C-alpha cells in the first residue's frame, strides 16, 4: 500500500481505476491499494464464524456512531488515524481483559474487599463477582464498583460471612459495551 502526500493528480481521488487499483481518502490522506477480488476457495467454518463476528461488530459500530455519547467515548479512545467507528469495531471484535483478581483482602468477613483489574478499549461496562463455597453453592454475588482514582480497578465489597475459606472460588466477569464477556476464577487454597 502506498501513501500519496502531495501529488496534485491523485489528491482527494477515490474509487477504482482500470479494474486494478483502488483509491480512497482516509483522514485527509489518499491511499492507493491493489484491487482485491473474491477468493476462489470456499470459506472454512472458522472463516464463516469470523465473518459473522465481523458483521455483528460492524452493526454494533454503526449503532454506536448514531449515539452521540457513545461516539464521543470511542472518539476519545481513537489514536493516530483511527476514527471512532474503527475503535468501536475493535471493541466489538475483542472481549475485555481481566489482568487479575486480588483476593488478599478477603478473609471471609462482611466488608472485605476483592479487587478486579479489568481493561478494554474503553472502560468495561460492568464487572460482576460471584463467590462459591467449596461445595459449589453460591454464597453471594453482586456488582463491583469502579475505583474513582484508578479506573482499571473494580472493587467488590463482601456482604456475606464465609467461615470455610479453603476451596472457596471467586469468579469475576467483565462485560464491555458491545456485550463481550470474559471470566476469571481464583480458588482459595
């Protein structure tokens, strides 16, 4: 792919030329690329799944651009030559990331804190915490609250006592704006 900077003949050109190359304008720059045609091989199942994910992500990004508040969030996260649409599309294609679940403050008493470090293209929409007993029953569950000082951390305040900590599982689930989810489990030994 070539970038044309000051060529007066191609500045602002867009479209296909000679059924061989495409011109398009991106953030004020004219981009020239070889025209691609359809593949002669049938798509694999993985390619079909990726195409479906891309279509859904594209529909999400289009809807996000219609809402001024959502568009502003994605525009703020855009870097370099990216548009808000590009960032929304990337967000919809990829789930959030949970970098860690800190249970060092969890001693089984009411008021203990569990910290979840979660990130995404923009701040995740929510983080939920579920605490399971050793037997697998739900002891409690609820929403973590974003830390106002460091927006990468979400804090969950324990609401139920747990006398038997060994074997207790803490499951954190982060959900982003497009609805992608990721889960991380920590078992107390």
